[in-house]
């Protein structure tokens, strides 16, 4: 007895429609690559000019609304705000790097047909240089 599932491609490699969607997504992501702009912003960043300012609204600070926050000096509150910002964006960066790594490994080697995989593996993913600006923290 065969079912409708038996007639569908069994692996992602055999699923041409899914590989086409992945290819379109990759092309769109490459058009939205702002690595150079991020690197320029990182190079222009001057900690001395903004070290005494909040980087996020005050309520987005570590320990905001707690007794520790209430007892903190204004300078300590700014540090708590900066720490929240760094932790938050470090998590985002890590997730993006993991996604790029996963996609490049899955699409580039094991998943998609040969005609597509060669282009993905060398599609310009620059994990090393793209994260250079974030190593300041």
C-alpha cells in the first residue's frame, strides 16, 4: 500500500522546489548585505564621546527596577545600560553567525543539488571580517 508521502522527495537534495526557495533567499540576503556599512560604523565608533550616555532607553538596563538599580549611582546605571546593550547585541550576532554557518553547511555541501551548492559555499559569507567590528567589546 503506497501513500502520498511515498511519492514525495525523500531528502532535501531531491526537493528541487525547496532548493529553489533557498537559492532565492540567498540571493535576497546577498542584496541586503550591509557588512561594509557595519564595518564603517564600527571604525567610526568613538567610545570616549558616548561612554557617559545611555545606549538604550533606561528601562533596557540590567537590574532596572530592582533594589540594586535603585541604589546604583548615575555612572553605575550607565554601565548597567551598556552591559545590557553589549549582551543583547552579542546574542543577536551569535545567532546570525550560527544561522549563516548552518545555512552554508547545509546548502553548500549536503542538501542541495550540485548546480546550486558550488555557488552557496563561496557566496561571500564573511563571518570573520563581518564580525570584526563587534570584537571591540
